[in-house]
């Protein structure tokens, strides 16, 4: 086939044709195979790339590889595995503070596996982090409303347990950002944030929640 001819060792640059390939080389080959729709070969190459590890200036360099793996699996029709790959890609982009990229991964993952609630928790937190901006009123309205919608959707699906107590901190951030919008009741939103944090304290590490509670109480001049 044409793809076999193009990717034959004698046709590739030396860096790509060598027997000792690194993660980045395998990733490039996976991209080439995916472009020419040789999906199984692309999957083999991207798995090898992820096993070897990609290298970049990013703290979580495997994010693009996980995204590519999700795209390949999606086209192969393996929806659940694709959803998990997009979920992991989203978390890696999120940890890199690449929030727009992370949001796209979580959105796709949620479409493929709508009942997997951890996707929604990270997605909601991603959107609220993206909502912080440097210009007044210091909040991107669309992102904070998206975060609220995603959070409420997940909360309706499954009760929280102690492994996801941090989600109440996300909810408190949502209230704090809503309080910054023109016309919002700062008092109401901050007290609602306090209620969510106190609910989280019943599930999680109390020291972490006390830090956030103290910040909001100071904002309300309660201390």
C-alpha cells in the first residue's frame, strides 16, 4: 500500500528509520500513520510512544500522545477506551495548565462515556480555572457558567464520596467567580461557597478546606 511505501525504512529520514526509536519518533510515525488512515499501525506506534515517553518542555509531555490515541481509538470504534484516553489526555493538559486543550478532551470524553463522572469533575475544574482573567471583572463569564453547568450535571449523576471531596472546592470557586460578575450578590455567592466548603469538610482533608474558608470569611469581613 501507499502508506507502507511511504513508511518503509528506506524512504524515511535516518532519525525516523533507525531501529532504536524514542518516544517522540514513535509519536511522529503514529501521526503519519493516522494521517494516512493506517489506524492499527498508528495505534501500535502511539502506544510505543507513550510507553517510551514523550519529551518536551512540558511537565506532562504525554498529553498530545494520549489525545492522538483517543482519536485513533474513536475511529476504530472502541468508544469506551477512546473516552478514557481523552480523559487522561485532558488531565495531562489540565495539569499543564493548558485549560482550553483540556476542556476539549473532557468534552469529547463525556460525549463518548456520559456516565463517567470523574470526567465532569475535572472538566468543571478546568473551566473554572480558565475563567480567571487579568482584566476587570477578572472573570470570563462564559467559562464560569460552563463550569457551573458541568458541575451541576455531574452532581445530579452520582453522590460525592471522600475521594472527590475536592470537588466542593471547585464549587466554591464557581461561587466566588459568580460573585465577581456585574450585578451579582457578592454576599449570597460567598455564603453559598462557605456552605459547599463545609459540606466538603465532612468528606475530605479539613486543613485544605479551612484555608479556603478562611479566605472567604476574610472577604466578608467575618474575621
